[in-house]
C-alpha cells in the first residue's frame, strides 16, 4: 500500500514541478524567482530539502514515504527538463 502512496506523490511532485517551471518561464515571463547572493536557486532544491528533512521529521511512515516520493518527483522532472542542477551563477 505504501507503494501506491509513493507513486501518487511522485507523480504529484513531477506534475507540480513541471507546472511551476512552465508558469514561471512562460506565463510570468521570468526566468527565475529566487536570486540569492547572485545565484539562481532552482526549484529542484526543494526536492533536496525534502529528502534531507525526512530523517529528522517526527512524522508517520506514510507521511515520510509521500515526502520522499514528492521530492524525487521534483528532482526527476527538473533533471528531465533542465538538468541535474541546483544553483547557477546569475550573469
């Protein structure tokens, strides 16, 4: 049963990540939202943060599985559509 929740959260992370990239780039006509000390923070960073927080969160196993699935979905979508990148220097 946990696999079903993992796959559902993976798909949700993938789809929402795709929509986030599409809305910021095409609809809002901006290349990025986060510019931190001269670096573009890609939305794949949210996936990394989610994966790093899971071991220390005091949540149920189901919630942890869903956070991991969602985070991996974000990372896979960003890797497929852009690259496996988290920070880039803003010119």
